C-alpha cells in the first residue's frame, strides 16, 4: 500500500519535472528556481514522513515494552477460568502490542494439582480459551492465537498448599 | 578366575539395571493374618537358581496383607517334596499352611508346587507351571495366584503387570517423563517411552498386548497405541485441542476418547478398524474421563454439566445419559471392577481428595483413603485392590488399598515421582 504522504511526494516530483521540461527553452532560471523549491518541499515532506514513521515505531516499541513489563503469565482463581482484573489489564497490554505487529502467540493453560489429571486438562484448556476469546473479542484475528492445555503437568511450584497452587493456576503466553 | 570375575561383574550390572524402581511398604494388613511358611524351593539345573521362587511367592502373599510370613531361620527343615514333610516341624512354629516346591530347568523352566494344611495334616493343593526361562518371575507369581485363590477363594492378581508414569522434577529445565511397564511387584521395569514432554493416561488393551497413552512429543497432545510384543507404535489422533483419556472397549474394537475439536471437551468413539469417529456427548460443559462398563453396553464419564464434576453413565443403546454420583461436590475419573459392581473414583470431602468406591447395587459410597491428594484409581483384575497415586512430601507415590479397606501398602519410587498407575488385565501366559 502506498501511503498518502508518499503519494503526495511523487506527485510533486512529477509536477516539478513537467515544469522543468515545459520551461526549458526560454525560462530556464524560473524553472530552475521552481525545481529547487519543489525539491526542497519534497525533502521536507520526506523528513516529516520519516519522523512520523519513527514515531510509529517508537510507539509500537513502547506498547511492546509495556506488554513485556506486565509479564507473560496470567493467574487464575481456584477452579475458575474467568480473567481476574489484574490478568485482564495484562492481557490488554499484550493485545495493544499484538495489534501493532504480526506476531502469532501460543497460550498454554495450566491448573494446580488438585482434582484429577484429565479433568484438569479440560480446565487448563478453558483458561487458555478464555484468554484467547478475550483477545479475539478485542480485535486480534483468531488465526494468530493457538491454545494448548497442560493441565497440572509442568507446575512452576512443586509443593502443595495455596502458596504453591496459586503460582500454578495460570496461562502462559509464548 | 579372571573370566569368572568378569562374568560376575556383568551379571551384577545386569541385575542392577533390572532393579525395581518401586519399593513396597506394607502400611496395614489384616488383624489376624494367616501364618504360612513358604519353604525355599528345590532347584534342578546347572549352576545356581536364577531366582528365589519361594522369596517371590512369600513377598506376594505378604503384600496381600492377608498372610503372615514364617521366617526361614525359624524353619526346622527345608522339605522340597511330600516325603520330606513332617507336620510336627510346622505345628511347632505355628505355621498353618506350608508351601513347598521344586524348579526344574529343561528346554523350558517348570515349577512344581504343593500346599499343605498343617492342622488337617494333608496336601490341599498342588500344581505345575511351565514357561520360558526368562519368565521365571512371572511363573512364580502364578504359583502365588494359585495359593492365594486356594486359601481365600478369590483369584490372585500377582501374575499381572503395571503401567505408570514417572517424573523427574528439574527446577532449571523441563520435567523429564518416563512411561514404565513393570511386574505387579514393581520388579523388571521396562521403559516404554521417555522425554521432556508430558506423558498421560496410560491404559491397557483388554488382551493385555497393547497400551495406549497421551504424549505431548509433537508439542501438542496426541493419543498413541503401542504393541508390547512388537514395539510397533501408532499415532491414533491429532486433532486441534484436547486429545486424551483413551479407553479400550472390552471387545478391543473401539476406543473411547476425549476431543475438544468441536469447541469443548466431549466423549467420542474411535472405531479402531474403520477409523470412523462417532461423537457421543454434545454439551457445553466438560465431558471427560470415559471408562467402559465390563459388558461394553455403557460408559461412565465425568461431567460438570450440573455445575460441579460428577459421574454420569451413557447407555450406548438408548443414548440416554444418567447421573450416578450424588454424594459430595466432586466425583471424578471412575474405573469399574470386572464384576461391574464396584466403581473406584476420586471423591472430594472437606477440600481433600480421596479414593472412594461406589457400589452400583446398593448406591453406597465408601471412602477408602485418608490422604488428601489421591488420584488415578486403577482396580486390580481380581477386583480386590485399588491402586492409586497420592502425595508424599513434594513427590507423588503409588499406593494401594483393599476394596474392603482392610489392607494398605505404598510403592514409593527410589527417585522422583510416580503417578497414573494402570493395572493390567489378566495376561494370557
């Protein structure tokens, strides 16, 4: 896609060349002046364009940094697949970053050790799907989000008790 | 001399590589276990006997919790045939029963055994088992089965095998998973699959020749079947989402499984011949953990369609679904005994997860365990014992409890965690 500013730059250049050709026989000086003015204008526009692009890159870098700041692990309440307020804020930051790039993400759902392994696989999937659905509802194309559940496998904290369990009830974004 | 020493070393190495990964601790036996003397068996063959058959039988009987062993040191004689039996020797040390026998090595190996009742002073059972030399341990377990059945009236389940998953935790890297096949006493472990990706839901084919399980080796879950004789392995499913809980039908032709490819977890049937897939349940809730009733006419599964996980029954003929557990807010992962009556499941009470048995005839639910993170019940093929996984410290261990609650033992691993035990059906020798 040709951006509008770039388009304008081309038109002014073509126009300058046309003027130059038309005036070549008798009004050389005027034509040269006009050409110089057009060139200067084009250079200014290019600089503005570059600055704008730079600003966009910096803005995206900022969004990605913000997403990195909030981390890639979202925690859940016991036996729940609803996003907590904290998790929602985290996922929001990632959505903003992802809307500005073309990255694909993998969401890995996990549970704590309580209950049965196969039922926990289903719970882990529910959690990963909850994050995916929230991302898609906020504009991210579903083909860019893959979900998988590990259930209670691959815990972060090995021991029992709520301190360990709460670290394991999570969705990891990769 | 040097050669002998070298071969001895080789033998030691071989023996240690076959050493059991599981240890057995008896936690609770019957109050009045029956004293039985298992006399060292005679050996007719070259060199020393490859296994101590009497020791294997003795351990089996003790592990059942129903027998008290008589120490070899207390025995006044070591008869190996009936003519050498003096009942007074055994009544003197209060042995109610005496098992004697001989092992003979030919092209195959043969065990002849005889069981005596010292009160009535007569032989009450005798038998012979024969098989390849490499199967001497399994043949010994068949002797245990015969003795157990003669004395308790219940078929023994010693000549069977176990599947289990062990996990080596590693805080700095991914956990290491291993799927192992072992004899019912934890001996002769064989690794079927290992790697850094999770392995789940190991299960047996009804003929005991194949196993199925879930592996994440492709970075996504998929169901595999593996032939234990040939080693041939096949990936059965590779759908988007969950692929888990494989369960062979009693006739071996169909596999029940869980897929979430259509949006959320539902139960499906895979025809293992035509590969046709049939969807059984269609509900926005979680439907998982299918298991077959022994007659193959219905399946039990876990569903939270009523809000919390409970066990439901799906009738294949009427396609009707009926809830069967009502006590407590969490009942899951049912396994049915061969008699079709007792259902072992995970039951939550006061925030703790126990193994319980539901009697389908009386509808009575009995909690069998007192530990709090119990899961993955698997019933012995004779219906008498439930093997399951529980926590000890940070590790998972295997434990077993008699269906009547009388006997308990645990099988911790020497290293790491063990989980998801699956007791084999009776294997045709």
